[in-house]
């Protein structure tokens, strides 16, 4: 692992753009693992602890983790121009590819085999997202709120958003706010008991 | 398509800006509300188109957020892409920029821990909702149910690249999930 002394800097915004573009194009079904390889191991712009720290920050902020990380990394090196270059690198070329695929699908959607293939891919997409949930659910055991409260909030969220189709804003503010208040209380109690 | 008025485009942009700030578990957790808005409330796309959009974005390289660009494209072409992408990226990106520059790093503070821990069950519920909403076009098809469950089991237990699973889904779907 590279120590801080061995870290490099990108030469300019163009190098930032190219590195983020390269890692985006290698990332099928998630860019984060490739991001670690490119930024920490190959380019050595970040140490491993710096990467984890930025990832944590990116996860706490709303929006896509990798975009948030790209903004912060780009800004650290070259200010707002760096942030723009990094995000453009991540999005520009992949967006052209995705839209080309979308156009191709629109033109062929009447073909039964194509429509069927997309239905199958949609089922897998649903499965991939549910799997993310299953992996995240494993972390609930260490949650300061305890299992019953976590389960209640999770099930209520699913019932309101997935089942009753309530607007998400009220559910996030209500149940998310409730969760944060409860977690806050439990963490304070645990600290006081120590 | 492409027939959205300026008012519609502004509404689209505003709705996605709101979702940008609500995307606490990543952009995909806001998909149920996008479906509610685009399919249910406005009737700008069908369930099949919505799910296909997410599937196309997952099959292509790049950040998963690009499914939002596909939604915009379906609804209003280039103008739709600009409205949805500027909406979903704008507020969260500005926040990330500000926090990265001015925020103090205190990952161990009680406030931050309470924030992360408190939102985990909400994120779980939203991910489950997203999975459920995406199965809308194929509910009741046993092949699709097998694909969903097989994908969950495989990705939880192995490190197989999602690309292979999507390829399996495409082949199985082309054969056994053609619309009737």
C-alpha cells in the first residue's frame, strides 16, 4: 500500500477526466470497486485510508457515492474545474452509450424476443437491487436502535413507498427523522452507561 | 414523446431536484418515487419502459445513476435528459462540493453516527420497494420469479460480475418472457 509520501497528483484537469472516464467505462454494475483500483492502486492519487474516508463521506451525503467522491477529489486537486472534469469523465461517454442502447431498444421494442430479453434483464435488475438490500440488512445487527425498531421502520417504509405508493418525501422525513432521533437517543444512552 | 411543454419540463426538473436531496441511500432508492411520478401520476411512460430503462443502465458501463438519463430520454428526448440529470445531480452535487470544501471531518461524532444508523432501516425499505416496483411488468411469471430469486442468491453468495447475471436474464427472457 502506498504511504502518503508516495502519493501522486494528476497533472491537469485532462488527466482527471481521462482517469474517471476510464474507470467509469470499466465499471459494469457499479463503479466503486474499479474506482478503488484506479485511484488508489494505479494512479496513487489517494491512500487507502483517504479513499475509505471519502467513501464514508460520499455515503452520508445524498446522491450517488461515486459522483460525490469525484466532486470532492476533483475539487481538492483543481477546484471547481477539477470537480467538473471528474464528473464529466464519469458521465459523458457512458451517457452516450446508455442513450444509444435506449434508442436501439425503442426501435426494436416491438420485436417479441427483444421485449422478452428486456423483461428478463429487468427481473435481474430487480434481483441485483434486492441483493444490495440483503447485504445491507446484515449490518443491522450492530445498529444501535436494535433489531425490532429497525425491522419496524424497514417494513413501514416498504409498506408506504412500495405498497401504498406514498410520495417519498413524507416517508423519508417522517420515518428517516424518527430513525435518526431514536438512534441518537440510544447512542447517547450507551455512551452515558459506559 | 418530445411533446412536453415548458411547464412539464420544469415540473420534471423540480421533482428530480427534490429526489436528489432524498437520495440518502443512493439514487436507485428514489426509483419508486420516479415510477410513481412518471408512470402513475403523469402517465409519461409504462411500467415496462421504466423497468427496461433501469435494466439498460445496469447492462451498460458507467455509474448506475445513468438510469435517470434513460428516463429523461424516454419522456422528452434531449430536453428530458437535461431536466432529469440536472435535477437529480444538482442539489446533491452542490452539497457534496460544499461539504468537501468546508465540512469538518468528524466521522465519529454522535450526530453522524446517528444519521447513518438511523437511516439504514429506511434505506432497506426503499431498496425493497425499488425491487418490488421493478418487477411490476413481470409479476406472475414464474421464469421472472426464478430470475429474481436466483440473482439475489448468486449476488449475495458469490462475487460474480452482474454482467453475467444480466446476460442470463436477457437470454432467459428472450426465450421465455416474450409479452403475450
